[in-house]
């Protein structure tokens, strides 16, 4: 009986399990998600006068016909694309996607993907204006006719950085719009902010309706990030700009005469690819010349990355696309946005700092950084008790990180609290300390952050110090019951050496998607950058911060990307005929690799020399980039030929080919032959005992300098290979003349790590430098 009962129970449980599994599977197939459906415009039947109608009909033909579907009267198609990308974004079930994939004319289907934001001294530091000059950038370089589209969190149009005093009428090629919405009217656009649009259908399809009590459903910037990046690109000069007295001076964008078009694609819950692609598509139609995109979402194959595909379409239309590399450094291969037609920007420091001192009761002083300015002050001559809630153990202790609810007021009240970085925002830790009665905070880096210091606008007296000094500080506290300290804030300091330094957080190469394409492309200022800010949120970015500031100081590759976008706008203004690839080449081949102590750029994470995997071609140099001498130009078909070397199927290649009707002509022997301004040679061993064959790489340079120019080559030596360049001299007799050369890499001795060097073409006026990376791949297992 018991056995039968157990058997019946077992059968019943199994039946229930199968039933619920089937129910869950059925529900999953009926659940709708957002997808981007790329269509082949050339496949539109002649009976259709409008390709968009055909796209919509194709999608609707795949929709399920069921009682559930009949009850579902929501609009399934949320976007149509027809410029940088062709097709629609729609909410579909798994079954509908499978059905649609088999339809003729459907090129590819991309699941909607979530992206994250990569969170006034730079013009002077970059040499764009003399230190003491009051003159604006020369009129011929002001960039009045260049329009930069900024994809971000919107814009705060009332900022002085967006005043249009002295600007000429909006360029005739501009076709964009100023969309109205909550807190945003037509009058918020002007001759500086020429357009503003919002994109949220993809966001709402996944997250739900935007809460208009918490954020503006309009181009107005609730977050501050978009205002900061837009002002960095092309903000008008503002005298006396500062953050609570820090970094006081004239704030201005890289191209102060350029126009800005704000495309709001990011919301409280993130940024979605269906919205991003729609913004790129619309921006191209609107007439932008440059796109600045400070966000990323990991690395996937070129044909699977909808941002990469849309950027390819923008490049085909002559638009320069600049993207942030990401903030996942110093881990290797941590880059995003690695496509060769995108300019990928890493972050570096400037020669400005905000020092603050931790003075201990034992007489020692540690120097860190801080942007604290408030009513609560510590008496410099008074010592305050120190407390650290962690231990000497290497195990993570949430109390040591000052997370919400972990600090006991009885223990920390009236004391300076030491908090480890990690798990929560840096400024929020100070809020936790203050709520628990602490009078100050010392924020210590962990090994992951090393010695890199990022200044924050703290809510209480607080200073950040490096990992090495942090360990010494904690040792002092844990070994002494009467440990004390006080904090002193030193304001703004200029002329810091060494600088620039590659930021530890800046994402690194190699580019494992294609080792032959060196990424990042270059670095630009991205640490402690002052720029305009939204008055809807305090400088810390925390909701509880009710301080209102007109400017804020932020760090991230999000800040370095708009530096490059703005300088690209300057180059486009000076050389309107240049392609996106020519502009990128000018930026890369004129970048520098020595800091202000005449040593190789250092890596903040190690305090040793950085490599091209960290800094790419080097640090941007706008003045030299204006007249580079030679450029490595790349046509859209050349980029497609590069894709033809990537072992993609005809269907996968069609993602890039269908709109422009491209086909592989196999003009590149390998991906290394793409006419890229950086050179990467990969030696491949077929067996453990064999030696790699020589690698031959081809390049073509275009003379954009004086018609009669003679360039001589200089190549740095390598241990693992000999390098031969043919010819060794390039004699130009005309402007825009093209000359080709080839580089032969002959292996000599196997190297266990990559080797770095450079190839330089020199004449009397120009130094055209390309970084070289030589990598030895092990034989297949």
C-alpha cells in the first residue's frame, strides 16, 4: 500500500513537473521581447511604392494568429530604420522570430541589448589655446558648419556652455528637429543646440513606462552625463567656471563653434540598442558630421553588434563615429566598441590635480585627492580618532566597505572612518559614514584600483588615497587603539608631473575579435574633467544630494570620447573633404607617447610604462593633427573587404552588404592589410617545432601636405623579428597623391609576450607615426 502510494505520488509529482515545464515553455514562447530586424531594401517588390510599408508587412505576416494575439492590440513595431540601418524594431515572440528568420528579405535579427554609460583645463592642456590668451579659437577653425550628434542622457539647454552668442545661422544641411516634451520646448534649441530628440520605445518595451515623476520624458537631462559630454564636445567659452571653487577658469569645448544635436537614448534603467540604432539612423538623416557615443555593451562579433552595424552605415554616409573604450581596465582585453570603422577612445590624466592630505597622529602624512567643499570642516590642528571596521584578513568584509546599514553609530560617531572601495558608489560611502555620526572619511583603494586616484565631490570631509598608503594606514589603525588623523584640503594644483598618465580604469587591448586591428585607437583626457552639468541633480549624482551646481567634475572614458569627437569636428571644419578614416588617421599618426617628463606614457595601474594595448597610437595632439602630412585613408568598400577576411558566411556579410549592394573582391590578403594607421603583425606556428612564415603587410599613404614632399622611414628594432620596409623613401610630387609600401616581418626568435614599437615616416615638417605590435600565437592544441 505504502509502495503504491509512493508510486502514485511519484507519478503525480512527475506529471505536475512536466505540466509546469510545458506551461513555462509555452509562456516563454508567447512572451514578447524586442528585436531589431534588418531588411534587404533591394528585395522590395516593385508593387510597393514605399519600402517601409514592405518592412512592416513582412513583420506583420509573421505575427501569431491566436486568441491571445487577437486580445493583444498593442503596436508591435516600435521603430523603422532607413538610413544607417534598414529595417524595423518590433516586439516578437520566439515563435514569431523563428518564422520571420525564414522570410525572404530578412537579413538578420538582433535581440535588443542593454548598454551602459561609461562614466576646463583640457583645451589648454591639449594646446588648443595659449595659457594666458583671451582670444577665442581662430575663426577659420571655429567649426561653425560642423554638427556633432551626442548620444547620451539628453541636455540641460540653459547652461551657459550652450549659449549661441556670436554664432552664424544654422547650416543649411541640417534637417533635424527640436522635439518638445516634459520641461522642453522649441525655444530650448538655438544656434548652438540645433536639435534635440528622444528615443525610449525600446526602453519602455523592456523596462516599462518611464516614470515622469522621476525623469523627464523629453530631451532634458535628468542625469547630467549628457550635458557634460555635449559641453566637452562643443561648449561655448564660460569665464569663471568651477565646481565649488575647484578647477576655476574658462570652460569651453574642444570645438566651441561646432553645433550640438542631443539624442537622448539613456534613461534611469539603461540604454537599449533599439533606441541607440534609431538615434544613429535619425542623426544621419538629420545631417550630423560627427557622432559621439559614450556608452558600450560588451564585445560580440561584428555582425551580431547592432551598434557596430549602424556605425558602419553612418561611416558609409561620411559620418565620423567616436566611442568610449570602456571603464573595465586595467584588465586586458576589456575593450568595447572595437570595430575598425569606429574610433575607440581610452582615458588619460591631465596636469591638474586636487590634492588633499591625511595627517596622522604618528606624524606621517599621506597625500590623496578630494573635491570636498562644505559647511562641515575639520580643524587641521586637531586630531580625530580613526576607526576601521575591517581586519588584516584578505577576505572581503562588507563593514570595511561602509555599505548601507553596516556601521554602528556607537563605534563611529565623532570619528574619521576608513572605507574600502568597492560594491557601492564612492560618494555614497561618505553618506553612510555621515548618517552613522562619522565626522570624516578616508577612502582607500584596493589592489584592483592600485594607486590611481579619482576626485569626488563628497558629502562630508573625505579624501581618497592609493592602495599602498591605504594598507599602511590600516596597519596603523589596527595596531594602535589611540590612532588619530585630520584632513586638509589643498584646492587646485596645476603642472602635475608626470602627465598625461593612462587611467587605470581605462579599458585595454588586445582586441581579441581581430588581433590585427590594434585597439584602443588613442587616449584623451578622461580624469577629473570639468564641464557643464544638469541642475536637476547634485554633483555627486546621488538623489539625496540637493546641491545645485552649473559645472561638475567627472572621470571615465565617457569624458575622453567627446574630447576626440570635438577635435574631429575641428579637423572636419579645416578639411571638409576628408573621410572619417582620414580624420582618424590624422588623430592617430600625430598622437604622442612621451609625457611631460619626456618618458613613455605611464600606466596608472602599475606606475610603469604603458603599451599600445593601453594607449593605442598615443595621446591626442590636436594642433599636429590639423596638418598630419600623410593620412591612411580607407573607403567603405575597404572596410567591407576587411570583413571578407573574418570568416563570415554570406548571410553574416549581408548585414553590412545589403544596403550598398557590396560583394567581396578579395583585395586584402589578410585583415592586417586593412589600411589602418596602426600595424599589427601576428606570427602563427602551425606545429610546436615549426617556425612561422614571414608576414607581409601592405599600406598606402595619401599626401595631404605640401605637393613636393620626401619622406624617409624609421622603424624601431625588435628582438623577435627583423623588419624590412620597401621602399624606404616616399617621393611625392602632388597633393592627394597616393604611394604604397610594404612591410616584411621575418621571425627570428620566438617571444612569449607581445613586442611593441613604431614605424615613422619623416620629412622636414612632419612625423607620421604608426604603432607596431608583433604577437606570437602558440600552435593549435
